[in-house]
C-alpha cells in the first residue's frame, strides 16, 4: 500500500525552493535520496504523505516550481531472497524479519537490534546476502572513488579519542591554497570527480579563505566538493553551498547523548544535531556516520544510530570501528570489532537503502581485507588519501592509519567482484 510520494524537482534550486514552500504551508516533508529509477545516486527527492499530494501539487504549481516527476514511494522488494537461503538454521523470528526485507517493508528498532545481535552463522550470512542484493539492485556494481585532502591538522576541539585533538603533542601543519590546488589538479588528472576537503576545526580557515578555495577548485577543475571542516554557523554553510560546495560530512559519532558528552568534553550534542539539520535544509548531500566500540556503547545504541541516519535522510554514512590513539585519554581502550562494523554496514544498507556507504579507511587500518569485506557487505564507495606525503602522517586521527591509494582501491574492488568507475583514467 502506497503511503508516500516522491517529488523530483527539475534542479537542486527548484528542490530547495519547493521544499521551503511546502514547509511554510504546513506540509510535512523529508528530503531523501532518490531511488535509482527516478534520478542519479546524488539526486534528492521531497517525500510527502499521500494525503497531502493534491495540496502539494497546487502549491508547487502556484510557486512555479518545475518538476521532473511525481512518483509513488514504492517499497524495494528483494525478489527470491528467501529462496537463496538455507532456512533450516534460521529461527522463525529471524525469518519473519527476512520476509519483511524481501517484501520491501520498513524494519522497526527491535528488528534492527535482532539483526545486529544474532550470533547464528546462518542468520549472519543471510544479513550479508540481503545487504549485497539490496546494494546491487539499488546502487549497482560500480564503486565510487573519491579523494581526500587533509589540509590542516589544527583543531580547536579536545575529543578524547582523536589523534589531532587540541591538547595532543603532534607536529601541526596547514597546507596553503596553492598546495591544495596542486593536489586537486593531480586528482582531476586521475579522473576523480569529487574532492573531499578535510581538516580539524581550524578557524584560521575563515569563510573568506574557504570560499576562495571553493571558487578556485570550481573554476580550474569543475570537480564536486565535499567539505569536512566541522561545526560552523548556518550562514557559513549557506555561503559555501552558494559558492559551489556540493556535499558536507559531519559525523554524529553516536546518538547516545551520554556517550557523546563523554567523548566530546567541549562539544554539545544538540549543536551537532542542529548543524546536521542546517546542512540538510540548505540542500547539501549530507554526510554523517558513527564509530563502533565506543566506551559504554551497546547494540541498541548502534540500532538508534542507523534509524537516525534513515530519519534524517543522510546521503553518505561512514561506519568505522573505534581505534585508540597514543597520547589520548582513550589510548588504553580496546579496538572496535571488525565483525560488528561489517554487520552495521550491512544492516544500514538494508534499512537506509539508497545511500553512499564507504568502505572506511578505519576498517582498512585494522584488517588488510577490511575494504573488500565492507564492499561485500553493502558498501559502494572508497575514499583515497591524497594528502601529500610530507603532511599525511601528521593527520593520524587514529594510530597506524592506512593510507588508501588507487592500487589498494583496485584490489578491494577486484576481490569483491565489483566494477571500477568509468571516470578513472589510470589503467589497472
């Protein structure tokens, strides 16, 4: 039964204007990743309730919002999922959940917890088969490859787990604009389409300096830009979007407020959440993510994280294990579980469906086959580290960070039987 409709605007500008007009008229909307049949993997749709459809049409027509289409929000069914499974070792309770997944029905909190908690091999295998089939049908076999430039390791924050926290004793650096552009041109020559500009919360990089950087990248290469520079004002976020920034990555890390407060002694959960909401309202492809293995974290917390990603309409979700760093308050804590991280990736694909899920660098740092395993679990993105060698080893947000390059990305893609993106120019 159809309960919602998806509004596809003719452009990002129309989408943002249309969403704002509907909200002002009292219509409840959500900005969500668009299904593949209605747009590219980067496209965003306006989700509305069925009973609001006629009123929505009137409002959008009155406001001259151009649309590319209005579509039923159909559930994504995984035909034949149960036929492919050996069911004799799967509990009746678990089979009911698999049936819901096969039928494209939404899972509730309790069902997500069951998926994350099971220790039966047959059930764990079933989760990975379901997530891989969901990934294949929704985002296909091509693995998106992006490149990151860690342009400053100076940070005003003192997060207890982080290797570039304010009070840690490391060599600090800031790349110049020209140094950054030199790397951007190298990435562009490789064929990469998206550059990720990542830094600590370094307020030396003012809005004027960030704007100058965005404008040069757009003018000289035309590449898509993902910013990952922490918490800023709504006005700054709006300015960067206007100047050409496409995506923004701001991880929530955990939706458990007590854990958030414990790991972030000089930050506030509600402020982080507000920033994420601003980014969504401004039309960014919104990135978030969490860490698995944080002190005091339970499976129920991970389930709540996954539901947060779904309800917020997050487009890019980075899930990685906690990794301790020497010289931080958390240096003696144990490493997060690779197995639980992979399980969380798989369940996130099943629940959130059409999203970018990276095979994270953190996984590659503790398991040489971590990225291959993540791709097999439902991930569809790899982020290269393009920071110049003279700087990259001073951006150790966790100890023994793996410096993912094209060769290691190719290896993971081949081993997982996935396809290289057609835009990469270097031959394997």
